[in-house]
C-alpha cells in the first residue's frame, strides 16, 4: 500500500511503482484526488485510472520506488522500498525512514500547516508593522499640531510691542 497525504491546495495526479532502473510496474493517473489516500498496488483507486496494470506480484527482496505526483504546492515524492521490509504498523516516509502511522500523519499535517503559517505570519507581520507605523505617524502629526497651537497661543498672548530696533 502507498499512503499519499495531501494539502488543501494540492491534488494527487499519479501514483506508480517502478523498478530502480525506472521500468514501471504499476501506475494510476487521472484528474486528481484531493483527499489523503491509501493506494493498494495492483488495484484501480477511485478518481484515478490504471494506466499500467501490475502484471506480476512484486518480489519481496527486490528494491522498488513508489512515486506520488501532485498538482499544487506539494512536490513529487519518491520513496525507495523493499516489500520484505514493510510492516503493517509502520510507514516509510519521504526521507526513507520507517515511522509510525501517527507520526507520518502528524508530519504530513505539519508540512501543510507550515505553508499556511508562513502566509499568515507574513500577513501578521505586515499588519503589526502597519499599526506601529500608523501609531508613530499619528503621534508625529499630533506633536506638530500641538507645537503649532502652542506657538500660536504664545504669539497671541504676547502684547504687541512697537519695533524700537530702528530697522
């Protein structure tokens, strides 16, 4: 089985298993599947079409590459594996490490959330900088108005004296 997580802006457009030399053993492709999906090698999944049928079972000791192709923000993922080393309670992740299903799901979710955090973080920084700039800009305007009003008051309060300087 191949577990392929997705983000909200990505679709699974193809999944395949190939030999290390690149010969395709099984492939499905199509319009895209937007949900995290488990693909059973050799079976045609919903929303995708089997374009290369599995002709013979994978040999347990041989090495293969599972590939998931996405449309959207996620890059294509290739994972090398040997059927004999697979376990039902673990997943081989994109880095080639054997991890628990929960950790795999958490890492996949974090990868998707991480993209959104950058976007929302950038918006928040721009908003905060705008608020700070507005505050100091407003403060500068208030100080100028107060100084001008103070000078005007002082000039209005001073009695007018004749200019005796002789100029």
